[in-house]
């Protein structure tokens, strides 16, 4: 079985969606016995009728009773099954009807809003296939490594769009957390120093790309933060053109985060969250760096230095990797 066959197998059976839902439940409940919790999740999935019947919040509501699956003998198709399009494989919305679209949030408590159907994103229309895809650069690094600052400067320098995953999620929390149950739970997860659910992050990124189709390029700050995000992005959108890792010592990161906490008061800059975020970054960065290193996409920049020195190095990297003809032309002129 090759990679495409494996991805097709997992996708058809909604396995990534199931794991994402169980991970959300683990982050929310933090059970003492995670294996027993996962076993109960799998049993609940079976009772509901399979992975395709699992919602994003299935495993964070302890009072929800499983509903028996609707069998073919009842003369109706189970409403939770996804329609298949012509030919093999699931239909085009196989990954995106599980969470409400951003422009039109569905109510969890009532189905009165289910007439709203705009905003569903299909994985093949993020970018216009008839046009060259804009450059995509990831700026990754630990919390406080200067990702936001360097991303903003680089975007301005090349006239690219600056996309900050963290800023997008924080803005959504400000607008939706007080009244929307999904975002309220995500706010709790982020305030504890955990990562937002992967599907929410990917969907927010896609909305930014779709809204700015004419952009020459995108500089994405703070993504991916775990290896599964890298896999999903590549599967649904494609590989980035370049990944820049801002390498910074833990001592420097802590000092910067504590200073930022006193100045900005961000909810994820509390003492507990800072330590949790540093641990999460340390745990995840090895696999992410290895993944992109094997593809020849990642370059490391020393981020313990002054801001302007870091920016100069990043610009040199971008020019050499994405605009080699300009570099060659400059070298020729110098001769």
C-alpha cells in the first residue's frame, strides 16, 4: 500500500476526524486514565453508528446519550452518513461538514440555524488551479521567538499577506467565545496552554487564503505547531515553499513571554500556560523540523540576536530560495 492508498483508506473511513474528536475530548477532560477514556470514546463511536456520526464535541459532553443508528430496514438513509459523489471515494464535503462554517455559525443547542449552508470549503478550491499558486512561507519557532514581528516585516518587504494563526484564533475567541459553545471550549483549551483543535486551525487558514486569492504570497506565522497539522496542510492545500525556524533559547523565550504578559495581558501568557506552551513546542518541534528537513524546505535562523540582524538573514534566505534569478542577476552585475 502506497501513501496515497493509505490516505484514501483513512479518509474514506473518517479516521482523522475520529482521532481529532477524541483528542479534543482528552484536552478538555484530561482524564487520569487516558486509555480508559479512549476506550469509552471508541465504544460511543460504535453506539452512534461509526466515525462518520461523530461530531467535534461528541467526547466533551458527558450527558449526551448515544442514539441508535438508523438501519436500511427502516427505509431511510442515516442522516449522519456523508454522501458519496460519482465514482470512488466520498463526496467533496467529506471533511468540512463536521464543523460549522465560520461565516454562519450553527447553534449547537438548536437546529434552527441549519438552513445556513454557505461557507463550506472544498479542498480543491482553496486556490484557483488555473493560476500559479502564491508563495507560502511558514515562520515557526517557540512562543516568544519573534515570529509575529519577523512575519510582519517580511510580508511588508515582499508585499505578501501576513497570516498569524494565533491572532486569528484570538480574534475569533473575542467575537464568539462569550456566546458560542465551541469557541468557549477552545478558549479554555488555549488558556491552558494547549493547541486549538487542528480542524479549526486549518479551516481558519483556508478562509484567509480564499479571501485573498490575488495575493502574491502568504507568510504564515506560527504554523504548523504539531506534525499532524503539517500532514493535513500538505494533503488539503500542498507543501509550503519555505519553512523558517527561529531558534531561540528557553531562557530568552521565558523572558520575552513574561515581558509581553506584563505589556499586553494575553490570556495564553499566564505562568502556567507559558510553561505548557514551551513544553508543547519542545515536544513537537523535532518531528516538524525532521519532516520539512527531509523535503529540503526548512532553514534555521538564530533568533537570540537583535531583531534587525534576524530579519537580514531571513531576507537573504528568501531571496536565495524563492528568487534565485534575482540573486544570479546581482552576482553577474558585480562581476
